[in-house]
C-alpha cells in the first residue's frame, strides 16, 4: 500500500511511521463508521428484524394473520421434498432464469454500447427504450392481455402475414405459456438494462475509443475488447439484479395466468405469493422465502466469483 | 445539483407534507364509524349506496360515518393486518368467501347471532341468505347484504338463426352446437377459460349432474370418487369435445368473453347480475333471455341450473365495531330497512337478503326482472364451502380443463391431488 | 495489440459503419415494438371495451376525453399522482443522503469492515416484501404514522439502500485515487471531499440510482396499500381502484388512468436527462 492510497490528514505529518499507520487506521475506521452508520441503522431497522422474522416464521405452521402459530421446527423444509409443486416451481423458475438472462444481458449490453456512441437520435431512443420500465403493472397487464388473447394483436398480426396456422392460445397453451411470459421480461429487460449499461459506458472517456479507432479497430472490436472488459463488474451487477428480479418475481403470473394452465407458469416466486396471500399457509410461504434467500446468496457469490476472475484477465 | 435547488426542494417537500397532513388523517369528534367497501363510483350500486349513507348521516348527526373505498380483493388483507394493530374499521363490506369464515375464530370479526335476535332482525333475513354466512357450528359471521344470481344468457337471435330454441338438456345443447358450427358460426358458449369466471361455469356443469350434497362432498370435501361427480367432469369434457365452447375458449378472459357476447355472434355466456347494466352487453340485451345451464340426462335436477347466492357481500362487525356497538346498531338497522334495500335492488339489480322489499317493478333493470321469474333451478354455489387453500389450484385445473385434449381422467386425478394436498 | 486486432478484424474496420447500421436497424425495430403497445394504451383511452378488445390498434372514432375525467372523478388520479410525487421525491433525497456517504466509505476507505458492510446490504435484495409486511405495519402504527405519507418516505429508502449502495460503490471504486489526493492537497476533510469532488463525478451513477429507485417507489403497491388509507392513496392504489368493480373491467378507463399517471414519470425522466448532460459536460471540462 503506497501512501497515496491512504487518506492522509495533513496535520499528522509529524508522527513516526508506525504510529502514523495505527493512527490512520483508527481514523479511517472512525470516518468509515460515521459515514456508514446512518445508512446501516436505517437498513437494519427495517430489513434485519423482518429478515430474522422470516426465518422464525418459516419454522411455524401459521394459517392466517390472526390465527395462532405452531412451532413445527424444520417440517416446512422437509415438506419441500414431498411437495411435487416445488420441483415444478424450481424447474419453471430455472427455465425462466436461463432464457430470461441469456435473452436480455448480451443484447442489452450491445444496445447500451450502441447508445453510448451517441449517434444522432440516441436520446430519443434511450427514452423509448426506458419506457417499458416506466409502465405500471396495470398498463403491462392490459398490453399483454391484448397481445396474447386468442383474438388479440399477436394472432391478428400472424394472420396478416399469412401465418394463421401459427395462431396459438399463447397464455393458456402449456407449451407456449411460460415463454410468452418470459418474452415480456425480455421485452422490458433489454430496454431497461440497455439504459443502465449506457449510463455506465457513458462515464468512459472518449479518448479510449478514439485511440482504438486510430489503430483501425471497428466498433464491434471496441465493444468486446475494450468496453466489455472494463464493464465486467457492472455486467455482473446487472446480471445479479436481473436474476434476483426473476427469481422472486410473480407479477406476470399473478396478472396473466395464475400459475397455469395446470402448472405451466408456476414459479417459485408465484408459489410464495400463492401460499402467503391465497392459500394462507404463511409458515410454508416464509420457508420458501428462506429458500429463495439462499438460492440468491449462492448465485450472488457465484456471479461475483466469475466476474472477478474475468476482470483479472 | 447545487445547494439552491436542494434547499428549495426540501422546503417544497416540507410544505407539501404539511398540506398533506392537513388533508389526511381522520377527523375526531362524535362517535366515528368507519366502513370499508368496494362500492365505488364505478360500481352500479354506488349512487344508491351513497344516498343511503347520506340519509343516515342526516338522520344521525351524532355519528360520524366515514366510508372508504378499496379494491375488493385487497380488503381481507387490509382488515386482517389492521386488526393486529387495533386499527381496523368498525364495519367491513366483503364477501362470504374463503378465509372470511375463519374470521370469527381468529378475532377479526365478531359473530352476529346475538345481534340478530337483540336487534329484532332475526326474522327479517331470508333463511338461504343467513345459511350462507353460517359456519358448520351455527356461528353467523356477518349480515348478508348482496345477493346475486348468475344465470346463463341466451342470445335468442343467434339460436333462431339456425332454427333452434333454448336448449334445456345437454343433448339439445350439443345439437345446437353442431347446427351453429355447420352454419359457419362458432360454438354456442363463450366463457372465460383463462380466469376464475370460467371456473364457475365448470363448477356449474359439474353440479348439473350432482345433488347439492354430492357437490359439497366433492367440491367441498375433495371426494372425487362419487359417481355423479365423475359424471359431471365427463359431461364437461364431452361438451367441450363436441364443440360447445367457442374456439380458443381456454385463452379468453373475462373482458374478452363479455366483448364477444356483446358482438351478438355467440349464443350463450355465463354472467352474473353485476353485468346486467354493462355497456358491453347493451347491444344484445334486448335479445337476451336468461335461464339455467342445460342438464345432462339422468341429472337429479329437473330444470336447467344456475347459481344464486348471497356470498358477494356481507357486513362484518370487527372488534372495533363491537366497541361502538350502539352506533353500529343504528347503522345496521338503518341500512336493512326495506326502503333502503329497495334502492339497491331497483338501481343496481341486487338480490335482497331480506324479505318483503317493496320494489317498483317498473324501475327494475329488465334483465334483472327476468331473473325473478325464470324457469330454472338454483344450485348451491361453492363459495361457502370450498376450502380457501384449494381455490387457486382449482382455478389452474379448470384452465387446463378448458383446453382441448385434457381428459376427464386427468382432471379428476388433478382435483383429487389438489384436495389431498391441503389436508 | 490494437493493430493485431485490427488485422484480424479488418473486415469490421469499415464495419464501423456496418455496426452502426446494424445498431440502428435493431434499435428501430425494438423501438417499434415498444411504441406500438404504447400507442395501444393511448388510443384505448378514447375507446370503449368492445372497441379495445376487437379493434385494438384502430384509431378512435372520436377524441372522447370522458374516460380521463371519469378516472379523475372516480379515484382522483391527480391527487394520487401528487402524493406519489411528494413521497418519491422525499424518499429519493433521503436515500441519497444515507447511501452516498456510506457508498463512499465502503468504496474508498480501506478497512476490513467494508466487505462486511457491503455484504450486509446485499442481503437486502433477498428479502421478499411479504415477509416484512406485518412487522413494519406494527412499527408504523406504534410510531403514530399510519396513513401518513411520511411513513412511506421513511420506509422506502430502506428498501432501496441495497441497490443504491451496490451501484454507487461500484461506480466509485473505478475512479482514480488521484481524486482524493488533490483534495488532500487543498486541505479538505472527508465530507468536503465527498461533496465537492465525488458528487459531481458520480453524476451518471447517481442518475442511474435515482431513476431505478424512482421506478421502484412509483410502482410499489403492497406497502402503500397497507400503510395508506383512501385519503392518501398513491398512484398505483388509485389505478388499481379503476378496476375495483368486482367483475367488470373498463379497459378504456384503465388506459386513461395509466396515461395520467405516466405524465409525471415522463416529466421526471426528461428533466433528469438534461441533468445527465450538464453533469457529464461539467466533468469533462474539469478534466
């Protein structure tokens, strides 16, 4: 550690090097503490206690907000192994994650890079791309119901193209239901994340690209050889975000398919919602919360490992 | 962001927040009775309900009646949460469905048995209404108020175009389907296979083959080995495979089904009393005749069947309401006066839960008037006895049932599994 | 390395243009995929249900603004919008106030506690809202803040801190160490360093989190539902009420309500776009 990496208050110049180091460490810790304390306190007050509560309730059988709780230890978790719906939920969630992330992140990154080139019209495009994120749940439900209905816009569009044989009951056909919902996430996710990537890429100095272009590199090269390596951490963060939002997401299932038909769109997030709000098995739903929690931790650690290894490249 | 903008924003925020404090909050003063309901401006009952509340306020200046509108499906959660912190309203208008039946046990609502007798209301209510708000051990959980019928709507014009009348049996229905399809039209019945409304049609068809007791045992108790229950499912599948439902029915939702029927192209749909005044139905309302769903051969019923129930809304008294029971008593007695209920019946086509309501026939919605005289048999709606925990699975199973290719065996197996899972 | 790359990818050097053309094509197609549904919502606000369902993309026969007035009359969308704006502004400022110093500390101050603190905040992502509904309701009731919008202003930052922290500290880590050195030369203490140096430089990151948080707050439903009453509805609650009628849904009404609720969102977004530009320009000139 060189001296330039520490915060050196000018007043301390007269001490010996050792004392210097110790005093500095403490001073740093003190500043750290004061800067971090408000946020930490806020966070712990509202999140930590409820988180502990979630673990606590997951060991209970609790069938209604006003009914008594009964301690059943790890029974809720043992139930995971006997509950066929958990396997289905995990399978559906897994598919959703795989397709949802692969479908969004690469394209979003490329689009974000394109935006960061600031070609004419990029501001308009950026606003348009961000629009899906600004639409409320009510609006999205309306749009996609109108799209996926048997007599809706998608089928009509296919008819116009002469592809009426491809008409489906998109949301109620077991083979198309899940992918219809994933498509919504991809549709919104590409736009939203591309704006995020733009914001990150926009902070890179222009000279970086100019130097490469002088050497004759094209945009595609620059994107993957220059921008991408610099953005690996951020890409990791964005991937984590997307992952977590899909993992615990249930909005489209609630609004459009109710987890059906059968169990075609039954995901982990929806199962949690179902057990908590619809079937009133609060203990079991919290156990699912715990499950989601641990899956999330594993994934965050994994993605962090991958990106730190990649960025050492 | 420079300091000026920062401080201006903070200042504005503080001002705005003060304004909001002034606007929000509950007024204090004489006894306050708060009601949570969902009969807002977009509901047919809004005008009549508002007039009742205003008249009550005028007649009771010492009671501060506050009414707040919330989304119907949010109200149970809000009430349950509020009770834990003693913040619940005195009265709650919500359905006698699912979890509401646990409310007396869990302390969210108080039983009204004693109040019925003490306030002299015991004889005023229809027995069928009270029974739908009674638990197995006789506890009455709320005052029933909103009754509804849920008939089948027949577009006579469409049927006449192929020379047919209204089908009364499933054989006639299948014949009608074949005739209509041969004439290039779609199947006679449009339903919302994609959501809960279609599920009720599914139930209705099942119940057309069963007695009420058998329905209770299967839809309520999860016994799907009962022969008539199996027959009900098989009837449904047979009708579906015979093309009785419109194509793509499994993907149609509530609004879509209504729109479809409103175009006048489809012969039948399954809609409740709340839709009588809907704009979407207006174009075909004159051609509509209401009735029950055709019954299969060998059915224990004599006539086509339909749902009629009071599970839509009951007035629940909460612990906070119990603390202000005198004011609550005045309100309950006021609203259940026949003249008051008559307003709701006349303007909104609501089925009254009390007897002897003086209604001006000329004011009634014509479709509603039909329900009073139609030749059909009532079957008991499952709202009262279907366990709350199984309703979402049941919904998903009916969605699948509407899709072509789902066999009766699969449906029955799924149903048995769903009910077994909640034990 | 650049020249080797250039040789290998020679085909793409001219293809700077190829890339740009491809980029435009994809962007335009994608933009169309977004504009069409938006257009659907806009025209639906002027139609009745049957028209919306049967002819979704047709232009309305008349410019009938009655749905807008109805939306306003039924649930007072404008007031709900105002309440949401106030709540959002307050929560955003509070979040920034809390998170910015903390993110700086985690990213720039070398202590072993940094990783620990960051991990603590990361855990916040994984907490499903339902789990904490009850405890927070009771806390709010006990504090006497039930049904007051201030409750949400205090609550939402807690939800948004994890994301804000992670993004801001991520941004800050990348910045060169010289930034602190120059401040030290001028004799600054920590707070001055943060405010005068880091704050402007981190503008893109700040804008990012402001926008992300805005969306989270604006679209939040569950806690607004439980903690607010009908006098203090947020915009989402008001919109949900437009379909409150038990079974029958007026899509035109919903569309009108949605459009009204999007106006502030668009205004905010456009406003902040300008700030991005001025913030980044300032950063560039300083260099």
